[in-house]
């Protein structure tokens, strides 16, 4: 093989490895997000709604308390990363991030 062919082959292999790494580190798709403003998340048949923590009884949490990464939820136009919330022993809260923004969702009973 010529040097030019080896360079092209090496670049193609590198591009495939980068694509595989991006897909592998994105995490599993664990649910869906819906609503006009992405205000509903469904994971394993449980619905979570966009929560303004100042208007609910679960105050005292902040984005600094995000816990273990769970995976992603998505729809046709959005992909959001989902985290547990440290200190929420009931499991009723999720912290969700997309791009540079994030917010809390609370289990809809």
C-alpha cells in the first residue's frame, strides 16, 4: 500500500473510533420526553413533570445535588441527560440537563 492510502485508511479508522466512543458514552435511552415545553418525562411507565421547587414541598435541592447519571430521554427534537438527586431518598425527583440548562422533574402521582 502506498503512504497516501495508509493515511486515508488510518483517518477512516480514527473517525469510526470517535463515532463509536461518542455513541458509547452517551448512555442508554431510558425514556421519552414530551409536551410543548418538554414538561413531561416518562421512564418505565412513570411520569415526571417539570417542577418549580419553590412551589412544591421538596425545596432545599439545587443543581449541585445531582447524583448518579441514569441515561438519556429523548423525542424528535431534544435529548436530555437524566440524573438522580442526592438526598432524595424517595426517588421522586430527577435532575435533567440539556445543552447548558437544567431543571428538576417530580414524579406525578
